């Protein structure tokens, strides 16, 4: 079972008046712990900071947050060589009602989980995905952020479970391709890598940003743009990425199939060379 | 302070693995308790049922839910002549990850609060509102439902607090008038009552539906349609409604002012005659 560390008070339960429970008034980060260290830590901090700014929460100090995370890692009975930490930052317990002072003092919760690695053949042969019927609302004031408001992902991901699909891809209400339920999506068209703009909805993953930054440093052009279903179908290669698994090729979405191509393998090689060991083939 | 009754287990705290906390994977109803009885109970049940269906939760039995609510009312130290009950229904504690079986067994939490009545002069002179900068995402798969994903309302309502405005009106990302942060909005144009369609986003309030049903029984035509800022400004009368306060006239939104007119007063009279005592002038 999950171990929970709440550092605002020394207990393992949540007050029902928690605004995270009442309204989803908070944010979270799901962090890959590898050899006792949080991977892509700076990326998680950056996104958490952007989320706190948007939601009107004081950003926890980076040093204090890292110390708390280190404590949770050291106290956890899960193998810190390869596990998951989840940091939840909320507006805590305040007076009833939607409105509150901004910025609010954050309440911080840390959970430790065992990690289930993606099977190695998936990195070679790719994974099967499906198109979710659930569409993401567009024009969200918290687009790109990992808030506790995740009903859309719950609905979309729950579509996948009975089908056995590794991941579900989601469109927005207007038909744009946005992301997977737990990953970001990249397509390759004529050797050009493209990934959907997340200005209107979706979650901007830390691994997505890490891929974009690595490619930028390699002077590889990537287009962050509006894409739709037709762009996906017409792509030469497709891959998905998230903080836990790195990048994984996609060989199909429903009846549409793609080969695993050189560009995807190059991205995975680049990730493997930059600390994402799962992508080593 | 709030009193919380959790009936899935006999305790007053929440498990941090609660999906209501992790993802906002649940729904709530805020119910006016008047003289020991839940007002508009059938309306709350109807919306909760629609929400459970959409979210893939088994709807709690109406009789059992009422019995639990009655128990909470009887045990509460808040004056049951005039207080508030909040029922929260979630997917409970399940395995980690967005996806889950549907329908899931519901976890039920009931909170009792003291009610703060709206001052009587507000019903006569109207209230001041403001236009929120926060826009609602459009094309939501849970449009109209009262889910635990309420960050948009948190952001919008928090804009109001420093201004002293009684309520904030919100537009969607495309500029349509949708609702207030804690109420629904009605406009009157040339004696015709109109209220925004909530097909794309927003919360369909129980009092809104009660008003629509009462007017329908009186053979008064009401248009449920797309409205925008210009429609609001050009209106002859504006009022807002929610389950706690009934209907209240709006005399201004920012610099735009409206008179309190006969149509609004007629609606309030109709509500007062049908059990919404607050609207008696």
C-alpha cells in the first residue's frame, strides 16, 4: 500500500475540509526516484512553481521541499533504487467556500509508491494505444498544469483499462490531438518531430519538456503546434513520453499502425545517454 | 467548525489515497436544510444521479442516502432549522492510477455547516456583481455537473473576495456568459426570461432547475440559450439563483447597472410561494 507523509502535521490522514479534497484546489508531481534521487527534479520544481503561481499558492522553498522528499525516500520501505514519489501541494484547510486569499500557504503531502517498470519489449516493439471518446475541455485557465482536477483523465484512462491498450490518446472538444491519459505524444512527419501545443488544455509533462530541451541542445527542430487526428494518422512515427518510462514507441492506435522508426530510436538513444536508463535498447 | 460524517467507515478523516483527493474523482451537493428537512431534495438526487452516471459511480440508494442525511442532521450541533448539508460522493480508495472500473462503489461523506443567510435588503435592492477574468474551459465532458473539480470556481471566486462583490459572473473561453461562481444567472429582455445553456461548461444549479420547472408550470416561456456579455449588458433585469438563497436581483456588474424589475420580483414571489422562504419580500 501507499505510504503517505504529510509534513504540515505529523499524520497519515487528510482533514475532510482539505481544499484538495473539497475542490481539487492543488497540484501534484509524480516523480521517478532512481538510485535514491528524484529524476528531472528541476523540471518538476519548475512545473510546480508555474502551478503555484497560477493557483495562488506560495511555492514551497526548493531546499525544504527536497529535504522533505529525501526524508520520505529514506523512511520509505519501497526500494529507492526504483520507485515513485508523489508530491501533492494544496491550499490546505481554510474557511468554507470557493474563494480564498491568494497566495495561500501550501499544505504538502508526499506519497511513496513502488514503481512498475514498462516491459523492455515495449521499448523495442512499441505499444498499442487507442483513441479515447472522452474529449478534453478547451480554453482551460490551468492548461498545461498538473492540478488535482483530473476527472477528464480518470474518464479517458478508464476507457483504456478494459481494452488492454497501453495508453489512450485524447483529443480536445474541437478535435485537436492533445496528449495521452498519462503521457505526452510526439509524431514524426518527414523526419520532423512535432508535439501538440498545450496552451488550451492537457498536461505539459516533465519528460516532454526534457525531450524538447535535449533536442534543442542538439539543434534539432521540433514543432510545438496544433495537430489533429489526420496528422496523427499520416505520421511516419509516433511515440509517447512520461516521467516514469521515458519515451516509448507507439505501433498502433486502434486500426492505424506505424513502424518504429529511426527518429524515435534516436530520441530514445538521446534520453538513455542523458540519464533515462529505461530507454537504453 | 465543520462536522464531517463519513459513512463508509466510522471516522472523521480522509484516507490520502481517496480518489476525491487524488483526482477530484467525485461529486458533491450542497443542500439547504430548512426545519430539519433537505430542501429541493429531489433536485439534488437528480443531479447527483446524472453525475454518478457520467462519472461511472454507482448511485447511492435514495432511501439510504436520505437516512444517512437525516442521521447527520439529527446528530449535528448546527441548528437544523436553517443550516447546510454537503454530501460528497467519490470513487473511494482504489488502486493507484487514473483508470478504474466503472461503475465503482461510491464512498459517501456528509458535512454539516451553519448557514449564513443573505441579508434581507439584498432581496429588495439587489446585489453587486463583477465580471471575473477567469474563463471556464468549454466542451467539458462533465458540463453541468457538480464534480469535485472546481479549480475554475476557486480562481473566479477568489477574484471577488478582495472587491467585496457579492458574486462574480463568468464567461467561457469563447466569451459566452455561463454562470456565477456559486450561482446561476438569469436575464430578462423585453419581459422574456433567459438563462445560459450549460451544455459546454458550468454547473446546472438545483435552484436554476426549480425556477425553470416552476415557470414551466406557470406556462411562462424561458429561453435556455447561448448568451454573451452584450446580452447581459442589454438586459432589462438580471438575477442570480442558488440552492441556499433562492433568487436575488442583481443591480450591477462592474459599471453596468440594472433596475430591479417586475419580472424578477414575480419570480421571487413564485419561489416564496413554493417553499423558498428567503424570497418573501
